[in-house]
């Protein structure tokens, strides 16, 4: 909040939940890791999650957004995406317009991407491709028709499955950290730095309280 200017440098990649992640979603990185994990759990509805991302983008107000699409990533990102050489760099002061154009290059309409749609509806930038001037390379010449988009199945499941069930499944299937007791020197540093407050001292070693862990603590 004290910086003079924010320059936003996202990578060009798809996203299993948001469909595409560019300038808007990249601002999620400015909040502490513990909060990011918690918000993943608090906003299981994808529209709500996108609105939260747009809130952060609107608060950060990056002055310049530059998407690095030289080496992009396609498919089911971030978990199992595949690197794709696009050789593109896109920049704009308007992160919404930038995301709209970047999505358009891989065949997405602005309304297909949760964050672009939400930010455009809130008037935070231009998301009408017909009204965006693209300088440099001709937009049409950059369209990549075979870019692999994330499958809709996961998003559909998230949409139609009750929140409690999604949370339960995430809790049951997420990996969990464990303290190797024989290696623990009881320095208590983990207790001080654990963003979720899940580490605690139990006698001569540290222990992890599962109840304080975020269900996506390893994935986010
Ligand atoms: S107290 Fe925590 S940080 Fe210190 S050695 Fe044990 S597990 Fe590691």
C-alpha cells in the first residue's frame, strides 16, 4: 500500500478454475500466502472467487501490466499445464483490456474468463474486443487456434456440488505436512512463521494441528 507504482508481470497461461489467468488474477500474489490459502477455501463459488480477485486488482491499481507470453502454458494450469512457446509479449495500462486481448488470442471471449467478465462489468477497464486498439502485431495474425484450454468439467463440478461437499473432499484429499520428530530441534521457528497458525509445540517437538490447516494449503 506504500509503493509509488505497481508494475504487474503475469505469465500467459490458462487456469483450471478461472479459464485464463493474466493481469487481474496475478494481483492475487500481493496478499500474504496464508490469506491466499484461506480465500481459496472461503470463495468456493467461482464467481465469488473472481469478484474477490477483482477486488484485489482494483485495490492494487497496477500502473502497467505486461504479460509474458514468450513461454506460455496451456491445458490444466497451474497443476498440470504444458509449456507452449508463443513468443508474445503484451502490455497495457488497462489490465482488463490486456486480459481480454490475451484471451482472444487463444480463442476465448472476454465473458468466458471469470475475472475479465467481472472486472468489465464493474467498469474497471475495457473488455469489448471491438473497442480495444491493439498496436504492434496485428491481432488476427497472433490468434492461436489450437491452444489447449482447460476442460470445463472441473468448473461444472464446482458449480453444482454443494459447498460443504467440495470442502470436505478437499480436506480429505489434500496432502498434509507432518513433523519428522527425530529431526526436530524444538526451535519453534515454525510456530512463529506458520501463516495458518497450525504449528504448535508439543513437549520437545513441534506438531501440526490439522484443524487449522487450509484444505488447499499445499496446492495454492
Ligand atoms: S520446531 Fe519447527 S522449525 Fe524448529 S526444528 Fe522443529 S519442526 Fe523445524
